[in-house]
C-alpha cells in the first residue's frame, strides 16, 4: 500500500510540473496573427488626426506637426500597410521612432515599427521607412 501511494504521488508531481509549464499568455488567446491594415487600429476616422508627435529613439528629440497637408499625405502612405500583431514577438531593445497621433489634443494612436497601441507586432520595415521620411520632413 505504501509503495502504491508513493507511485501515485510521483505521477501526480510529474503531471503538475508538466501542466504548469503549459501556460498560455492572455494576449496569445485574444490576438490573431491575421494581417490588418494600419488604419483599422485607429478608433474612428484616421483622416481626423490633427497633430502628430514623433520622438527619435536614438536621441529622444521630439518633433511635432499640425500641418494638415503633411499629416494627410503621410496617413495616405501608411494607412493600408499590413500590420500583424504578435504577442510572442520579443521586446525591441530600441526603436527608430515613436509616433503618436492626436485628435483635438487627445492621444488616439501610438506606434513604433514594432508596436501598435502598446501591443507587440511583427516588425514593419515599410512603416519604419515612412516614419523616417516623416521625421526628416519635420525639420
């Protein structure tokens, strides 16, 4: 009887160890890796953005624009880029730029080339290139 109890205890311990290592992160359950266009992350009409603030990831320099022509031209370039959220993506050690879009002074969308609204995503090289163009245009 004692031997049987010891075997059951060992099996239960092994099962608990196996099951505890099979943890699913909450973000993995909710986020699908289906590509979505960038504008779908904006709550409302992305053309209503009235200012953009950019921060350089290399030196922390901030640049802001309220130039509607520049803002709308940039939005047209990035709005249809395909974004794939990926909570399993490793955190980026550093990013080229942080872009924050505002509507009437309220932050509405935040992005980097590896993050959309504070959710990790697969790196988007074309978005990084467009951010770089916009940053240079803000000089």
